[in-house]
C-alpha cells in the first residue's frame, strides 16, 4: 500500500510464486496417503479454495485473511480470526505459499511494536508460529517474503534481510543492505532486493536492486535502476522485471526496468506507469495507468511488450489493488479495493478467456491470493 509513499493509495502487489512440484518435504503440500500401494505421487486435481490477504486501512489494526470455498461458493471475510480467535494485525503486506504453509508478513507501522511474520498451515489457516520483528521500542517493518531451498527471506524497512529456516521456523541469518527494502525475488540462485526511496528512511540506496548470492548469503553488487524500485518479479527466462514508481513529487517518470540474472545488469527500461505486476513462469500481467485509464494488460516476458487486456467481458474493477496468477489453472485473481473501502473489498477470478468465473466479498483492501488445492495420487 502506498500509505508509506508520497503518492498514497496506490496498488500494492506482489506476485504469488508457488513451488508445486519436487520430492522435498517443503515443496508440496502432501495429503494423507491412501492405504494402497497402487498410488504413488500426489498431483493437484483442483483448486479447493482461495485465501485473500486484506491489508485494511493503515492505523486501524484491521488486516484480515478472507477465504472463499470454490465448491460451496461461500466466503468468510475474516477467516483468520474465525480460526485463530485473534485478529491478524496492523498493515499486513504480503502472503505467499511455500510447501504446506503460508507466510504472512505483517508490517505494522513506524513507531510501534506490531511487526511480525505469521507462519500458517495452509489446510486449516491455523497459525503455527509468529516470529516478531521488533526492537524494544519500534518495529522493523518487514515487507515481503521469498523462498529458496527450504529458506524464507524477509525484507525489512530497517535495511536487513532475514533468513528463516522453513523446517524449524526460526531466523538463522541476517544481512544488512540499506533502509527502505521492498519486494525481493529469486533467480539463478541469487536474491534480488528492491531498495526504495521511502521518505521515512533517509539512508536507503533509493535507485538500486541489491544482489545476494544465496550459497554464501553475501551481497555481490548493486544494480542501478530508475528511482524508487518497489516491486520485482522473476520470469522463467531468468530475467527480472522491476516496477519503479519514482517519487511522484516533481518528475512523475515511473518505469518498468528489466534485469538479466545472467549478467546482473539492467538491459531494458519501459516507460510504463504501473501499480501491480504478477509473473508465473512465462505468464505475466500488470496493472497500468491506474489513475488515468486503469487496465490489466498481458506482458510478454521475452520482448517486454504489452499485449491485450485481461478482461474481455466488460467487468469493471473499481480499484485495482492486486493481481495473482493461479499456477495450477492459470486463472487470474484480481483484487478490488472498492474505492478504498475500509470494511469490504471484492475479488474476481478470471478464466484464461478473460471472463469472470466467480467473485466474492472480502475484508477491506484485498491485495494478494494464495490457493488451497485438492490432490489425487497418480
């Protein structure tokens, strides 16, 4: 949410990247094995439900996780609270799946001790552990989470990236970069971290993407990009796409910058004014010109060119606030902040034909989806 920026109320997104296949314990949500030797491998059969992270309005302590059951066509606006008996917290910023768990980044706000990472069982939405990110007097304001080889990496506004072991659910390493860290993504065994120009933090790199070698957990270089990089997504060709918002104070000159993970250099820049970007493999969508003529466009991850609009049935999205691609079905889930309504948002699931398959109501300011699947053995 651009509550942290000079241009308020702009879309916050992150893309959902879900690792589905592998024999590693943390790579697949494994159902109970049936008592027969004929079945061997769990395979996703259908999408059972959708979790939607709802940010809520800053200062209201009303973040939530909504849930939609596809079979019954019913939604619970604050499913997290229903299951756990407590509210999610203040300004939840990211929700991602890895293996059988969801990782929810609850940023909190500057000057308060409300920051933590909530690790949640994806089948039940039951909180397994909350890892605090607070000093004695303030919060570190964690922002996003990414994954690589049974480790979770959390970016923080105080300038650090924390590494968490996904088995023990404990922090086992930290590295210091610069203040105002935003989204991060993994490509070619490296972690790429956006250094934003957050006005609250004056010691940030402001126009750099930092590169961390994950084998040694050390920084190898900074890559110069346009001012205020805030979102980054990796495509299956190894390129990374960086949403640079600029500062929107004097020169409103945002862009989408492109980095090669092979050379760790910026190789292209496109003059797109973006809010959200979602990439899964070679499938990519972004929200463009959200104030002047809002639209969701396909992005060609090879050429960088914009394609056709996602929506083909005329459905109107009041306030595009997030895009998530279902890695199983390639359906696209679009979050509608409903004119920044504090109590009720909307979510639409579009098929690959660009038509709405279903929609449901959520808590306020929905922004990112995680998918709960049914499995079969083959």
